[in-house]
């Protein structure tokens, strides 16, 4: 899987710029605030159909622009095709594949796959459950188009149900809709739980193996946590759905009182353990970073195992945040696929054996 060319127009601080990438390691260098992360954000959007630094796609536009475009030529599964994302201040993002507009983002999500690793991810293990759910969802939406559709519908139902609960104090008749939305959420939630359970099983096995390579004296493991009434997250969707329904019906009074959805896959978590103890609560900063490195590199390996080719790896100034031992660990595990790495350090090109170097200043290649 490769990114061949990338054209940015009015995206973030780029007015208009074209990049032609090397199939191996590409170094994007420059001072802070010049547009290095903006470039990686554009590449990541080609696989996830969202901007990783904001939920509002219009924020990807230059301050003085009304439209923006990310246009790329990519190679995946030994085929070349184009992806075109168009942003506007007045209408939703439009997506084109080979010049043909796509009806749903899930139709193209994951055709071109990326794994992003940025400094904020180094605290993934210690962050709240929402960050780890986002980590799982980003990967699964690329791997399983049906998961992306289930997740999109679940989120839509969840937002509607929240509005029903919050507005019910002023309009009690809205509560007549509570059961219908709860049952529909259970249907889609069951599929989400199954997908997450199977993915977490593979992810934890792969990350534990990688972790042993850098910290052989420690055992990395983890636990996928979902609704407590779900006795087996690997059961059929119909079985999980019934267990979710039983749970939500038993909490109807509590939900109405709290005006919030109290349970469901929107509360799931992936808890990481070191030698059987919580890595978040008991792990040192170095141990937590090693756990995160293992998870991120395991994600890349799973993508390769699924497709037979590595996703494009996006490393956003990660090396400067790591000590020498962990730097070497990352560098020793990024061969075999295309890499885009941003860095402020001088002399890093030789160490990375970069095939192409892009010095960036104020949204331009210099």
C-alpha cells in the first residue's frame, strides 16, 4: 500500500502544494508550526475520512478560503486509484474515487489504510476510555466497512436518544420513543461488541509479542471490557443483543432520572495490564510508553496480516519524545512498508535511510 502523489489545496496552511512520495521512508522536516502535522492529517483523512485533530471538517480550510481539497494517487491491493476529499464551509465533505462521487464515506473508508502515531498517543494507556475506543474504532473502520456502518448508525441513535432524555423534562411524551431507540441501539451495539472483541483478541496477542522484544522481563496483556450483562462478547450477535436489551430495560428508570444513556458499547474500554496489574495505575512513564508502542506497531502488523501489505505508517514527531532504546525499537519495526515521518531534528535522514526528504516552511516545500 503506497501513497504515490498528494495534492493539497487550501488545506490548513497549504495554499497549493504537490508531493511525490518515495515508496519507502519519507522524512518531513522543519520547525514547529510550519505544516508537518497538517500534511500527515491530510494523508490520514484519506483512510479515515475525518481529521484527527478536530471533529469539524471545515476547520481543515485555510482561514481565507471557502473550499479545500485533498487529492491523492494511491496504490492498494496492486491497483492504482485516486481519492479526492473536498471540503466546504457551507456543505458536508464530498468524497470522490476515480472521479466518481461516493454516496457514503463507509464505501471508501479503509480502501487506503494508514496507521497514525503522534505524541499524544504515548499517553493512550493512561487516557480515558474514550481515547482507547477511538483507537479501536479508527482501526476497525478501516478493516471492516460493515463495522463503520454499524458504528455510524449507533452514534446517530445514541445522539437522538440523548436528546429525548434531556428534553423529556419539558416534554414527557418524548419518553414514548425511549424503548424503540433502546432496542435499535442494542441491535447495532451487538455487532460493534463482537467486532471489537475479535479485534482486541488479535491486537493483544500481537502487542504482547512485540512487547517481549523490548521488555522481556514484563508480560503485557489486556482485557476488553463491555456491558457487564454480556457474558461472552464472542457469542452470536442475536445473543449479545438480547443481553443488551435486558440490561437497558432494567436501567430505564435510572436513565430517565440521569437523562443519559448509562450503558452500551459507547462505554467500552480496553484495559492494559503489566504483569497482571493495571498499566495505567501502576506503570511508570517508560512502561506506559512501551505499552503504547507495542499497541501501535501491533495495529500495523494486523493490517498487514489482513491485507498482505502494510498500511502507510504516519509517525508525527514521535522519535523526539522517546529515549534512544525506544527510538531504536520503533526504527527496527517499520521496514517493509511506506513511512511518512515528521521530525525537527537535524541529521535524522541518514539514521532513517530516508528515500525522500521534504523540508517544509509555512506550508511549502523549500
